[in-house]
């Protein structure tokens, strides 16, 4: 997959203050739509790569690690899923979705190890 960075030629035409707000928002919106389409087509690995790009572009946004964790959960990647939810909980300890899914992933990880 190509790099997640923006096109430098497009940036030259936009004032510095507007680069982040308009261009990045447009790219994020387009990437989010493409991610949804990939999920709908069952192309989960490609959707995960796009979620990584969204995380890179908007590191403070909690929706992207949650999305990535939800995409990885059915694959049985419980340690990765658990760590993604844990990351969200470090930044937002009251995030009920992350809290619930963190415990589910922990339980599933324990069950996979024969402890449950």
C-alpha cells in the first residue's frame, strides 16, 4: 500500500492554516469512505491498512484504533485487539465500548491459553 502522506503538489496551492483543516479533512473523509467500502467487500486486511493510515493522520482520534480493533477481533488476534482497546482506555478510561471489548478480548485470550 502507498504511503499515507499527502500529495506535496496539492499543498503548495493552499495557505498553511487551511492545509490541515480542508485538505486533511477531505483526505480523511475519502479514506474513511474507502475503508467502509473495503469492509463491505470483505477486504479486511486492506481496511486494516487504511485504519492504520487514519491512525497516522489523526493520532488523537479514538475511533480509528477502535475500528482497527473491531476489524482484528474476528481474526482471533486477541493480544493485538486487547492492546488496541487498552490504548484507547489509557486516553479515555470511560469509553464503554473499549472497556467492554477489552474485557471480552482478555477473556478470549485467557480461553485461548487454556485458562478459561
